[in-house]
């Protein structure tokens, strides 16, 4: 048996090249997520339950990347997380939140608080359609103490509206001229057709490179498994607006993952963008692409909380896995994500230079404000909880959700050993700061290689092996 050498990020460095790139601003970090979706930065937040729910996904999309909502939720909860991202920022909100005029102020307040909105449109139902009759804002509620009053007694009835075909520029002028924050869109006969808000316009101006769909909404992905509910879960996620579906299994090169990819492609056709994984070999890339995948996820065992290689003795060092898959992916014309093992911006640069189109970040984002992990303060030091999705705790939680909250351990019992760890990671503040640092390091790396695009970056990339002494020399040393 011939044994070849496997390399990871700490084993290599990129050789500097002649450069005419004088400013990091002169480089483009645009990248393909899948066959039909591109991003302005090549970063994806991991579909882990201590990393990505709607808060993280909104931030990632506003920065120019994308977040993948994890699947360790009930179908209803995962769908709602996708909806929250889609409602967060729009050119036109096609289905704005509404209430009926005969509910109480207390009910309206609770609804607005739950949905995190500053105002709500008031409608009457006529033949299944919504007729706009008023608007209720926090300003209307400011000094009201009697929550038993009807909404109709306090709502504003003199409304400024526009037609559904109003241009964004015209809407800006209306909002400015009338000093209002919400512009309802109505038909000639007064039926509600949508909503434009000042907040969405301002956020659009502040984040011109954010990841948006054709309707101007923030982009978001969602993960599914390979179980019986996959078809239903996928259908509801797509209806909620998910831009990409990630088939999330630890070993993506297996018959169930391949058959699930085929099933989703056959069922939803061109309406779905599928990313399948995780894989680590060219053969796996070929089989999943043939099954109908639009993108791949590469990484078996490199994650910070993953113990697969220790428990099973199986895996491929991440740099070698990326380079192996990159050759096959180029032939197939299919983009792929480097998933796992990225500890800093240097690792991100090496992953992309080796052939990955984008990279998935877990551990570095788990400690941020936007992650759903538990916040812990221990002896004056802040942490957040983080766990691998194959850990015993995560598997137990997934089994509890699948069983309808009845408790119980992993379904496989003692037939399955946990392949992930749980623990704490340092609190890192805003996720945007982490993303900014990663992209800044990538831009610097691209300038060192004299490249302005990621495609040129890969073409110019040449790696050099280094020893443990070289790795030690690469970091701070001789400083106390």
C-alpha cells in the first residue's frame, strides 16, 4: 500500500510574487457560492446551532457573504428563522405585518415586540383581501397606559400611500416630503399591495455590497438532513425564501446523500440551488455533481470542535482535501466551500488559493454577539458556548426535537460514538469585526501575490512547505 502525504494550512506558506497592487481596495473578493449564486465576500457562517440563526445570517448577508441556518430546529422554527432574514431588509415588503382594527392595544404591543417592529399596518379583511384602514406606530403608543383599548381608537387614519409600481427614487422623495418612516403601497381601490420603509432604504444605502436576491431581500441559506422530513422541510424553506439549500451530513459521499440530492433536484428542478457535503475526495465531488448538486462542501474532520479523525481514524488534512477536490471541481465547473480548519485570515487565504471558491467559518464566529450560543461571564472573562454538531450534546438535542420534545439520547444509542466536542470560546464582540478582519487579511494576501481577483489569486498561488521551526518563526516570538 502506497501512503501519500497529507497537508494542512500550518504546513505551508504562499510564496510572494511581483505585485503592482498598491492598495488593498483595488482587489475584488467576489466569489461563486454555487453555480448560480455569487457573493461579494467569500465567507459563509456555518450551519451550526451555536453559530448561525437569523441574527448571524442577517449580519453575514449585509457584509456581502451568507449565513446557513442550521437544521437542529423544528421545521417551523427553521422556516421562521429564514423568514426573519428575508423580512429584515427589502426594497418592497410584499407581505408586511398587519393587524385587525378590533384587537386590543395590548395584543398589538405584544405582536410588535415579538416581531421586533416599530409599527404595524391596520387592515380589514374583505373577500380574502386586506383593505388598508390605518397604521399604528410606537409613537402612537408612547403614553398610552390602557391596553384594553381597541387599535381602531388610536391608529392613524390619514395615510400617505403610493401605488405598487412606485420607483425607489420616488418613494424616497415621498418619505422625505411627508417626514414619515413607512410608505404603504395600495391598489386604486385601497387594497394593501406592499410596504416600503425608510429603515430599509437607509440600510440599502449603508450596505451597497450586501448579498441580495432579485427582490432586494437579504440572502440566506438553510440546511436539511437526509431523513423522512427532508422533502417537506425543503419545500417550506424554499417557500419562506431560502436562496440555497445545504444537504448537511457528516459523510456526504454516501448513498443517502446522493439519493437526497437527486430527489431534491427532481422535485424542485431549477427552483432550487443545492449544496451537498461534506466530502474530501474527487470521487465524491463527481458523484454529487452528477446527482444534481450546484455546489459542494469540503472538509472531513478539520473543524475546531470536530473529533471525527480521532474517533474514526478517517479524514483528509484540509489543504490536501481542497487541492484534490479543486482539480475535479474545475473539470465539472462546480464551485465548492472549504469547511473547517480556518483559524485566521492566513488560513482563509491558503484555502482560497488552493482552489476553494468560498470558506465556511464556525469557531471564529461562535464567540460573537450574533451567534445563538449561551453568553457566559466567568471571573470577569466573557465566553460563549460552542459545540460540534456531531457532539453528544448536539445529537441529543436533535433527537429531542425529532421526538417532539420528549427527551432521550442519540437515536443510534451505543452504535454511534460522538464525533464532536463541546466547550467555551472567547467572546469576540460583533461578528462584523471578525468578518472585516478576515477579509482585510485576504485582501493583503492577494496584494502580496499581485492579484486583483480570486481567480488570478489561485492562478498565481505557489505553496512552500515549512518545518515546525518555520511555523514557530511565523508567529510572534522573542516578545514578552
